[in-house]
């Protein structure tokens, strides 16, 4: 777990704000990950937020009645600035951009038993607001829509509170959140269907390993799409593959069961997914959008910079 840059928290145990502000770290990481779709960027935001707190004098800190609210405001505004600049960065990104996938905390802690390190996965609550389908839709929102929606609908801030954070009127924030909701597909996947989703993903894995095109087609919705993210660092399709037969043939032609390659069932952003490992090293993490017994979308993250959380035996970036 990294510490904020700049001055370290004062060792003086009489600091009345120390425990209060440090207890906000998990909340800030949860917020920033949902806003940015990147654990690495989220941790940088939290680090910068704490650096700004400790850059203030003790008198300035004492003047802040609600340190938690102050930290949330600062983190949200940093995220808003990053989201505004992200669009230009995405235009230079090679191929498709997919949010950084998160492992389940139980898979994080299986790496080195007994290690006393707090994992990033422990700091991000896995729920419907971090499933890959949800995060991908958030990418289509404007920065202001995304911040207003996440703060209000996910973290339950009131619109007057959101307004103070984003610097707009409560009415404008209400409209932003409403516009954001219209972009979301409905309904979201039923959490109770996780076992069925896992069965579908397992069947896809088996059909892929067998290169059984007919079985793959049977598991895919007619309009299924598959999107890869290599970031220009590894080979990946530059554009989504569309249509059940095209997606099936694409995967059947890929070396999913090549020598040294292993497909493992894992939880990806709180839902059943697959991880491809080559000689024990994670080279791809796949998230699935499953409705009923059909796969509607597959997101495959191959960019190694987005797979640091999944490195075998590695627990922090």
C-alpha cells in the first residue's frame, strides 16, 4: 500500500484528524476507480488528495469541519480534471480502451499466504457498479455526467452536495445524473444469476479449448461482440469483432489452448470471467456480459500495464 507523497502523516497521536482522514482511503479509492476505470490512476488520485491535505498547515486543517467531505471533494475534482483530459489521451491510444479489470479479493490473498500487505482489491468493493458492462457504459458519459451520476446514484450524495463538489447548481447536477441514467442499459444483470453465468463462461472455456465453433456460436448472442485491449503493447484486434459466427471463429483461431497457455476461471470485477496464463504469467483477463444463457459481449484486456494486479505472486503494483 503506497503512502501519500509529500509529508508523511504526523506521528503525533494527538492529531485529531489522523484516524478520521486515513479511514477515508478505501472510500476514496472506491470512488476514484469508478470514476476513472483504472486502479492505478485511482491510487494516484488518492495519493495526490492526501498530499494536498498534508500540504496545509495544522491551522488550515483544523479549520475544516468535515475532513472526509473535504477529501471527497478534492478527489472528485482531480478525477473530473483527469476525465476531461482522458478523451485526448484515448484518441492517441492504440486500439480499443477497456477499463482495468479487478480480481476478487480472495484471489488476491491466495498469492502469498501470511503476507501483511493490504491489497488494492481489499480497498475496492466489488458490486454491480464495477462490473465491466457498467464501467464500459460509464465511458460513454461526459465527465460531468459520470461524476454527478457516480456521486449521487452510487455513493448516495445529495444533489446539493454533488453541486458543491462539481461546481454546478443542484438542478444542473440532477439533470446530469438523469442524462447519465439514460445511457445505461437496463436492467442490469441479476446478481442471483452468478452461478448460471459461471456455467456459461465455463462452457465457453471448454468450447474454446476444443475449438468447437458450433458450440461457441451456440453460447453467443447473434449480435455478440468481442473487444480486445492491447494498448499497442501486445497484439490485439484494433476494432471489436461483431456477430456470433465471427466471434466464434476469432476465438477458435486464437491459441487459447496453445502449449504453455492455461485458461483459468476467475472472478473479474465481481462476475465470472476467464484468465489466460502463459507459463504462469497472466497475459489476458476476460470479462463477460451474460444475459440468460447467452454471451452478449466479451472484453479481453491484454495490455500488460492493466494486468499488474493479476501478476502471479504479486500483490501490489
